[in-house]
């Protein structure tokens, strides 16, 4: 029996189309705007809305905040499935940057007390945004191909550390302020003209593993890095997440298509729940590759070599 | 009668007069700056440097004892290239005269030679046609004419005359001077100092236009007595100052001989100054035995005023104050940067700069400011961004004064270079990697700075009139236009490899209005769509825009 529900919190940035196509249930989190408490949670918008949102965010970063779904909200959804006797695989945003995974686990423990037969499996994605989304879609695809909940969960646990983030985050002030970065806070202001290359570390936090002056050089460094870390490129669907960097993402997509010929490259939006904590400067590809080393030691050395070799 | 010898007190008066003469010509020296930007600061920098020495040094009859603190004060207070060279010149003199109670013509000649040689040695690439040439030729051309009978006045007159000859010749040696139609500003400033010094000997005493800061000990009420307690070690003695009224009365010894009195006082302490004014004698002495000083003095009269201060207390206080300012938490790598403009200060702080040396007007940080910054920092390595080619020397001087423990000076010539270098740092990595990353950031940066010309000038086959909008490229006049925006656009067009450049960081100056910013970004997008231009709030003076291209 492989009928089980796949649930994710809103950080996965998967819009209605994905939710429908892959049968994914989203538990929205909470967002506050400067003029609106608990604003409606959205996973869909037009280009103009995106631009307006990030413009407003840049002007008043402190006016925006987010919170993950609380225990009660997870509980309610889990209970719904428990009552139906349906198993649940819940994939959350990285525990390194959010409390969602802890809340989901507590909710599960409480639900299991009332429904001893309920089967709820929580997986910490160790990723956010499209990285998180990519894992959720992989899970859905495995389910569709007949794998059961344990097989899917085991696959995710085994492979989540192979989801790479290859891109830049050219305004680190947001991640630094919200503590969503491994580095000390003091160091990162807005960096004009310099592109910090961000990768996920072992614990699911973003770490700057190199810096490149100028976008043109950054693109070629990124592609070389991807070439060295991606596995079976031609079989993959690669996501590009961008906050307010759509033109750059399109350029990046073209280059990736040309160089690696993957099945598909999808430019995905970063909606407010993640965007508020990342800021407008993210443009990164997410794909399955080599396992990420502890402390990113190998990745740092690789990037250092690539940067010195790229003119 | 002319002087055959000068002592410490005379030399101090000469230096003060030299300083005053420089002050009076400061603006003129500033305006001699080669480039037509209104940040000419040679005069200010030389004055601040000399002033720092004068403030630091206490009067002392022994020439060597006066020169040592004078030179130290100048080394610490040195600002700009001209200031550093001036301070090194005095350091050379001090080294030569280190054993001299007084100096005669021969000693002075040797000191002037040692002075210019020390100055040459301090500059990595000495440039002829500057203060260096003038001080060298000034003494080398007359050294044969100086003998034991030469009066100090005559020596200095000849020295000045020779220096002036060379000064007028500096445009021939240095093409930038010739093109600009000026003589070298630093050399001119130096001559004003020596002229002032000679002036004092000849009776041309200039009154001080600005009262130097009172460095006398603070009043009692500000003292913190907790700095000296029953466990303290008393080693510094008392700073003792009094005015003694000599008395005719029979109970006092009538025959007061000031020279004898000075000799006697010398047994009890140092930093001695005795000035007799009619029947009053003013005395300053640092002594461990004030009772002896009192007993000796009361043989001749009674005190009009008397002040006795525990110098240990002041000393401890200074140490305490220093320690309080010092403590920055320990770091592996700390950075120091020099900027001008509130916005710049904030930008560098946001980048993680530990100590930002903020110059209010022009970029002229002193060696002392660097040393203070180094003292506040507790780090395994310090990286310094001078951000101006005229500040690099002061930073290097500070590095030496401080002892140079793992201090790395990355010679950024503009804030744009410093900004890119700092932005390239990646913390949480080993020191060598971080420093090399910052060095990489410094490379291939072109800096354009836009301002309004303050006077007519020609340079590099270009000429501009006061009021023209000019763009400097890496410190050299590059384009001249009636309109600042057109000037920038043509400067960008003329920049080699502009097509390969893709980042453009623009620091908006104090005078950059909101509508100017919009106009600039719009034009840039039109003309250079591939250039990613970002505006940052610099708030600097003088330059409406500073543009870093890479």
C-alpha cells in the first residue's frame, strides 16, 4: 500500500500547479507586513507583485517577519489524516533556520497519543525554498512510481545532503540579520558589485564559500562549480530560485541548458515566507550532486580552485 | 651678535616660530597642490605634523632632550606624504644630534644632511623635484662653505637661498608641476618653516596666531585618586611649578645667581625650566624631592604661587584612560580603514571594519591615529586600508612605530579599492586565505572621481578652468566638461576595457542631489546597459561622485 500523504510547510515555495500535479499538501506559515499582521499566505504571484514586494522589503526590512506553522496547526492537519487512517510524510524546512521541524515532531507525538495507529514520518529537509521544494517533488515522484512511505523517507534521509545550492546571494544583510547564515552577523552588509557564492552546509545553513567580483565572472564560476558537483545532469529537473533577480535567472537558465542538457530547468519564485529572510539578492540553482562534505571543506577548496582558474 | 651655538630652548623657540610662519602661509601652500581639486592639504598636513611635535615636546635646555620628544611627536602626528617626510627629516636631525647639549655650525650641517638622508630612506620610491630634492641640494651645495666660524644665522640663510634656487627648478624635475605651472608645495612649506626658524634668531618673532592646546595637567577636581593608593609604587615624582619672588630682606641671601641656582636645581630633578623676569623667577621641575627644591628656593625669597602634582597619578590616569578606550574583543583578523564622509564610515562599518578612521575633510589620517587604532585592537592580524595614496606612508610609519606585529597594509588608493577589497573578505577561513582574497579584491579596480575644478590647470594635455566639471581617473585628471554628467559619461567611454567591466559602485557625495542620482543612473543604463551600477551613500566632501569600476 503506497497511498500516503506528502505534506510540507510553506517554505518549499511550490505553487498551486505543483501542489496539484504532485498531490502535495501545504501547511502555510505566518507572515507579517509592516501594515498587516498575519497577512494572507501566498504561493503565487505575478511579476509585478514580486517586484513590488521586494522593493518594499528592501526599504523596510525590519517591518517584515515570518513564523512557521505552530504545533497546533501541524496537529490539526496530521489529525485530519489520522482520522482517515492515512499515513503522512511531512517534509519541513531546514531545522537549522526554522523551528518548523521541531513543531511538527511535537505535533506528531501528541497526535500519536490519541491515534496510536497513526503513522507520521517527519523529515528535516535541511534545505529551504526550491531546495526544500526539490526534495518534496522527488518524494512525490518516488511515491508515484510505487515506493512506500518508508522507502521514500529513507531515500530522502540518504540523499538530502546531496541537494546543492549553486548561486549567489548578493545581499547578505537579510540572512545575516535573521541568523540564517553560518557566519558571524557583523560581517555582511550590502555588497555592491561582489557576488558571494552560497552553498548549503551540512546542517542546512547557507555558507558563503567564495566571492566573485562581477556577475559575468560569477556565472562562469557557478557553471564550473556545477559541472564538478552535479551527478547525472541529463536526468535532472533543476530548479532556479530567485527572489528579485528574474532577468539574471533567465540568463543562468539558458547557460545551464546549453552546458548540461538537463531534462528541465524551472525558474521558481521565492515567496514571502522565505523571501523575507533571504532578501532580494538570491539567484541559485538546486540540483542533486555529490554528497556535501562536513564543514564544506571540499566544496570550498573546489571553488577556490575554480575562482583562481576562471579569468 | 650672531649665534655660534644653539641650545634646546633656542631651538624650541625657532621651531615654534617656524611653525607660526608655516601657519601664516598655510593656504598658499595648500593651493600649490598640483591637482585642481579643492582638497589641497599639504600646508595643513605639514602644520599638523609640526604642531604635534611641538605639543609633545617639553622645553629643555639640552638640545638632544628637546629634539627627541619633538621628533617622536612628529612621527606620531605625521599626516600625508609631506608630513611623513617632514617628520622623518626631523628624526634624522634628532639622531645626528642625539648627544648634543648645544649645536654649532658643524653639528647643524651634519644634522641637515642626516635629515634629508633619513627622509629619502623613508620613501620607497623617492621622487625628485619635491621636498626631498630641495632639502638635499640645499645643504649639499653649501656644505663646503660651512666651517667652525660660520654663524648659525649665516648657515640658515645660505641654506634657504640654495633651497629656493632648487625650488624654482622643481618644475623642470617633475613634469606634473610644470604642466600645472606650480612649484612643489611640500618643498615650499619646508622653506617657510626654516625661514621662520631663522627669523626667530634674527629677532623676527611671530606671535602665535592659534594658542596651542594646553597640555598642562588637569585641575585637581578631575583627578581620580583611586589611581594611586597604599599599594602604588611612587616613581614619577612631582610636577612642581612656582613663581619665586626674590626678596631684599636681610634674612635671605642677597646674592642670587640664576645660573648657579639652575645648577643646584638640576641635582633634584629634570624637565627643568627656569625663567628670570626681573626680581621674579619662574620654575618648572619634575622632582622626587620637592622639599629640597623648596628649601633651596626659600633661601632667596618667597613663593608667589606654588603647584605640586603627583605625576604618578596623572600617569596612572593616562594608562587607565588608554586601557578603557582600548578593549575591542579579540578577533583573528581585524581591519582598519580610512574614510572621509559619514556614509563611508557607515558603509565600512557595515562591511565589518573594526576601526574606521574618519577624516572630516580631506583624507589625511596621521600615524598617531593608526597607532591608536592598532592599540585598540586585539587580533592575530590587522589589515589596513589607507584608501588614499597619500595615506599609505603614514600607515607604514605607524606600522613601524607600533612594532609591526602582523600588520598588513593593503595599499588601497581609493575608497572604491578599499571597498572592493573588504567586500571580498570571507570570514571563518584561515588568515592567509582571507588576506589573499582581499588583495584580489583590490586588483583591477578603476576609480573615477568627479568634482568641480577649483582653479585653472593643465595636465596630460588637458586643461581646465576653475568651475569646469572634471573627472579624475586613479588620481589623474582625465576629462573636462561643462556638464558633470557628460563628463562622467565621456570618462567611462574613454576608460579602456569598459566593455569588460561589469560592476560599478557609485559613492554619492555630500553634494549629490536626489535628482542628480536619478539622472546618473538613467544615463548609465542607457549608455552602458551591461554595467551593473549601484549607488551607495558616501557623503564625502569635494567629490560629488566616486565611481569604482571592476
